[in-house]
C-alpha cells in the first residue's frame, strides 16, 4: 500500500514538472505590417506536446474557414492563412492552447496599409474638344502619395491651362494640339515606392451630320435605302429609329459603320419619320427624314356598255392609290380626252371628282355608230400606272361602205357586183332590178355572201350572154336591213370595151441589140384595167410581136419594155397596142427606132467590198455588163500596188507617188476572181475590163485595202548593187504567168540575183513582148520573171539556220586543231607533224603544190566568169520564149551542176598526185582528204545549203585524231 502511494506521488510530481515546460511558439512572432490586397500567414505550435491550438480574430471570435481564411493543422500546430487583406483585417490575433489544464496564449499584431496604386486611370482617354477636359487618374496609398505630370518631356505645373487635381489633370479649352502621351508619376517616399503610367490622350470631336437623310417616297413592295453621313473623331457609329421606336423588324438592315438604312419589301405601315443617330465618345448628332410609302394605282373593275345610236351613255372609272391617282379616258389609240366638253366634239364630256378615291366620268350624248370602240381608263401616280379597257357597243342602222356605184362586164364573161353594208345588228342584204327582185339562182345571176361582226358583203355574179345582153346592163338596187332601219344604194352595170391605143410611146437607152420603150397608159381603158401591151416590130414587111402583161393593181402611169436580141445598126418599125380583158385596142401607137452599131462592152462595175478579209488575197466580183452588141469573150482582171492621197475620201491614187505596174490575168465565163500573193495592209488599184470582138471596155478602177497581217514580218534590206532595180512598195512580187500592162515600154527587164561565196552576181534578162490586144488602142502586154533567189522577207529575226550551222562548224574545227596540236606535242603525230615534215622535206614540191591550189581557186573564179558570159549570151535565146519562175529555177540548178562538173574536171590531176602520197603516208592521206574536201566545200558555198558537205569532212578529221591519240 505504501508502495502504491509512493508511485502516485512520484507520477504527480513528474506531471507537474512536465506541464511547467509547455509553451506556444508563433512564427513569425513579431508585429506584422501588410498591404491591402496582399496575403498573410502565421503558424502557432505547442512545444513538446501534441495539443492543437486555436486562433482568434481581433474581435475575440474563433477563426473559422471561409473564402478568405484557411487553417492547416498538425498534431501540435495550426497555420492561419488570410487572403486578399482588407483594412478591417487589421488588429490583434490570439493563439491559445490548454496543456494539462494550463492555458497557454500568445498574440500578434497585424497592421494593414493601403498600397500605392493608380485608380480610374485608363491608358487611352478621349476628352471632348473645346472643353475643360480632365485626364482622369487618382493616386492612392498609405500615406498619401505625391503626384507629378509630364507632357512631351516637360513637367506640368498648376497654372495657365493646366490644373493638377488629386483625381487627374485638368486641361482648359482642350484642342487637337493637346493630343499626345501624358505621364503621371506617383510616389510614397517613406516606403520607397512609386508608379509611372503613360496615358494616351486623343481629343474627340463630337459627330456633325454632313449628309442628312432625304425625304423619300418608296413604292410599296419595293426595296429602298436611306443614307446618312457624319464627321467626327473617332468616326461615329450609326443607329436609326422610326417615330422614336427602335427598328426590330428583320426587314430593316442598319449599316452601323456606313450609316445606311435598307428597308426590304416596303409596307404601307413603314411611312413615318426616321431619325439617323450618329454617335462617338464625344457625343451624338441626329437628323430626320419623312418617308411616305407610295401605293401604285388600282382601278375598280368595269363592265362593257351597249346603247343604241342617238342615245346617251356614261362610262365611270374609279381609281385608288397613294397619292390619289389622276385618271384619263381615251378612245382606241387616240389622244386622251381633256377635262370638260371636247373641242372637236361637244357631245363628249369628261368630269373628275376626288375624295378618298378618284372618279372620272365619260358621258357621250347623241350616240353615233363611230362612237363604238374600246375606251381605256388610265390611272397614274408617282408609283406607277394602271389601265383598264371597256368596250362600248352601239346598235345602229345599216351604212354602206366600199360599194362602187359603177361596175363593168362584157360578153360571155362572169363578173361580180359587190355591195357592203355595216350595222349592228349585222344587216341583211338583198338585190333587185327594174325587172324585179333577184332571189333564185339561174344562168344569169348567182349570189355569194361574206359576213363579219358588223359587216355584211353580198356579191352578185352576173353572167353576160347573147340571151341577156339587153337586160343585164342596167341599174341594180342593193338593200341593207336590220332592226334599226333600212338603206338602199343603186349600182349601174355597164358594158366594158377594148381600150384605146397607148397615149404615148417613147424610146430610151438604145444599144446595138436592145431598144427600151416607155409606154404611157391610154386615156380610156374601156372601163376595166389595162393588163397587157402588145409590141409588134419589123425591119421589113413581116412583123414579130411580143406581149407584155401588166400588173392590174399597179398605179404606175408608165410601163418599161426592153426589146432584146435585135440586129445592130437596123431600123425597126414598132407598133404598140393596149389590151384589157375584153381585147386589144383597135389602133396602135407607131414609131420608128434604129439600133446602134456594135461597140466595145459597157463599163464593168466592181461590186465587192473595198476592204479585203485576207492579208494576202482579195476576191473581186463584178456585175456582168451589157455586151455592146457582141458576145463578151473574156474579162481582164488588172491590179497594181498604189499609194493614195492622204485624208481624201473616197480613196484616190496619188499620181506623185511611185506606184506599181498593173498585173493582169484573164477570166472566162465567170464574174469573180481571186487575187493572190498580195501584201498585207496595202492599197491596190483593181479594175476589170470586158473584151469582145471590137475591143476592151473602158476600165472602172476601184481601190481596195488588204487586211493587216497579225504576224510581224521582218524585211531583209536589199544590197546596194541592186538599189537601181527597186521600185519601193509599188514593185510587188509577180505571180507566175501574170501579165504586166505597160503603156510606155516595149519590153520589161527582170533582174535575177545569183549569190556566190565571194560576191553577188547580177544577170539582167530582157523578156520580149509576148502578146498584144486586137485593138490598136489596147495597152502592150509584157511578161516578167520574179527570181526565187531574190529575198522578199525573213520569217524571223536573229541568226539564220545557216549561221547557226556555221558557228557549230567553226567550234568543231577549233577543237580539232587543239587536239591535233596535243597529238604533235605528246605523241609526235598528227596533221601538224605532217605539215612540218612536208615543208622541210619537199621544199620546192611544196611550193608547186601551193601554186596548184591557188591555180585551182583561180580556175574556179574563171569558171564563174565564163558561166556569166554564157548566161549573158543565152539571154537572146530566152527572150524568144515567155519565162517563168520554174524556168529560172531550173536554169540556176543547171548552172550549178555544170559548174560542179567543170570544177571537178579541173582538180582531177591533183587528185591523182595526192592519191599516191596518201597511199605512202596515212597521216598525209587524212590531211589531203580533208584539204580536198574543204576546198570543194568552199567552192560550193555560194548558197546557204553548201555548208552541208562539211559534215562528211568532220568524220575524216575525227579518224585522223583517233589515229593520233592511238
């Protein structure tokens, strides 16, 4: 028992000693000062004991978790977090814990100060112009900070236009000159804290309406747009309201930045006052416009009217629309009636009445048949027009129309007497004579009817015969009847007779084989139309005749008749009779006319267009002329290149310019021809001459222009030696077998250019005259030859194909020479070695060889000269036959072949000598082969094609080089 008591005493003493050692530890432990908006954390721990302490706020309340407070605990500690500190968070915070019944407590003081900051301080500010504007920016802190302003590097002071306020900088009467960047600096010295901020100031100009919306009258159902424009800085935005109400309907489309208002499918309710509002940060501006929606006019339905003649009728037209339409009445296609009684007809009166509708009355009194028509009412306002028609029908008694009072007939003929009457209702027609009513069909009379809506036409067919000729030629009464009355008309049937002779016959436009007669109608046609003339003509007692039928509906007083296939230089007796359906006149109009002598054909007129559709050809067409009494045997189509006078219309040949000579070719049996090988964009004088046994017709020249060639053509200039043969643009290239019309020269000289490798030869060949026209006045006809060797134009610019080949050949020769020199230096072989050895060994033989080569060249020149001499002697033989392009080409080729042959014969002895050398020395053989080939090639290089033989020689040289390199 005593032992247990002792243990308890010892344990209590230990426990009391342990509790005396417990304490609270704060981290941090000293007073804290924090800025508002910041965070604060502190830890409270019980030393050596696992006891969790508690925190209490300055109000003595235990701190709980919330959105700004957090607690984190361990076995013997608790950490307090205060977030986003505020001024009310300042004060004394207490941490306590109870250890073995003993209360432990510690406190810490927390101070909150306001951090340096700039409030209400936008970086971009837009004050309004001409106001005392404040640049807003308030410096806040604890203690109160100091503030300074700078602009363009200068510190601003209160005074003048500036006033520094706690909440900003005031600038009096601000303008656009004050735009720029302003700098504010706020400082709390005791805290060593400062803030600097730039504020961009742009002075705002409030909107000013520059283009207000205008009053518009849109049409119902249409789309329309109103526009509004305003100036201001910054650019204003736009909004629209109608009668103070916003526009929410999807039919309204507002351009916020452009200022327009578009209204789709306009309704009548869209009428009102629209306001355009332009806004920016500086203010707003407004402008109004009134809109009245127009409604197109409409007309009430109308019904057709019917009345009797001599009665009264009223036509009423009612129109609606916005604005109220104006109405008019018109009859058919006549002009609209004026208001009130009509000046041309007082029976017609028009009156108008306007209220909610427009009413227009048309009153016609004492109605007549001609009042019947379609009447149109037309309504018009600014929105459009509308028309409606009403038919007015007038019942009236019969009226005769288009009924002749006299008719003609003749023996054994059937002919109709017509009677036409109109009326409403449609009238009935009957016939009678003094012998009684005609109703039945017999051998003398038949009746045919033709009816329309108001018109009735009756045809009484009368057959005249020997049995009734004494009774049918009488008066016929036609009677028309309807419910409103009856009308009669008398038609006299007379007997038709043959006409008199023509009143006059004259002649005009005589030719060797034709006579043209002009026949005047007879003074009396016998009662019916003259439908023919008979012309009898003879050179002796026997008359031929021809009948000419005349259109009976023609109103011409004269008839033109042409007598053809007559004999030249012959006098004809002519009789002309007039005829109608009864027969020919008993008398004739007589005259005597002589045909002309046979002559050259009449002039040929070209009817093709003067502008050619091709740059190199032209299709000429012409009218076939009168023959002049002799058959046209052929046409001569002639053309030449010409220059025209400037600014003269129609085109005329300039006689002072150097124009070309006429080229001609013959055409038979056709009135068209194609001119080929023309130059583009060039004027040509074209004429066609007709030929008969007498001679050619007089030319009727026409100037034509060929089409411009779309492809560029580069012209090769002529050599100076040939300048004396140029005839500028007028000397065009001639076509094969073409004929030159030259009225001043007996012969024509053709120049043929033949090129050689050393110079250009010119061979002049004179071609004799080959034909003449049968007429002594006809121009002399010569023929010319165009040498194919003469260059006309190059098809492209730059180096020719022959030039390119020559460059390639030169490069190959240079390469071969370099290779041969390498062979000589390295291997002591090649052409160079051969040349050096032969120069040293042969001596005089080398000189002889050189002389032979020069002699060969001289022989070639002599051959060329000899050939020229032969060509000159051959001219006399050539002039006996017409030359052609083909002939020239063949002759040139023969010259070349002959020259080749002569040249080959000359060098043959040298070839034999060289063959011996070549058989002894392979290198010499290669060199000699190359030399001979090159010599022959240069001899043949008079034409551009003579470079081709070089190709075979390159193979020989290559073989030589291969031998050297081996």
